[in-house]
């Protein structure tokens, strides 16, 4: 026997998105605080039952607050300069003649 649910309510989460579009000059290894934001939401609801009128009113107040901060740390990687340095180091190793290690001489064993 299969029972189907009727009148189901699904509440999806509420979300919001904030962004900043700007241009700044920051030195290599430096950091900058782009800015911050805050928000507040408040709502009031008053409900009175139909037969009792204002005798038994139902009131509710809800509020929410939030804030955020955005900062950026900067590291500049000059890949062309890194490639040039690696290629130069590789060329230096190829042009240097390989040094031969001196041969190790062993003493002869005494014979019995």
C-alpha cells in the first residue's frame, strides 16, 4: 500500500549576494581592505482572531542582522621572469665541464 503525502510545503532557504567592483594599486606582498557591509531586517505582524477582535491580539516582532568584511592579499608571480631564471640556471649547468672525481686507491690486502 502506497500513501501519498498531500499538501506538503517546502520552505527554501533565503540567500542574498553582494559584490564589489573596483580597481586598486597594491604593492607585491601587500594587502588591502576593500570594504564592509551590514544589513538589518525587521518585521512586525499583528493578528487578531475573528470572534475576539482586539481582546486577544497576537503580535510578533522578528529581526535579523548581519555584517561582513572583504579583504585581499596580493602576491605577484612574474612567470616570464621565473622561466628566464630557470633557463639561465639550466644553461649554466650545461656549459660547466663535469669534474672527474679522483680515483680511490685501495691498499692491497696482506696475503697469509
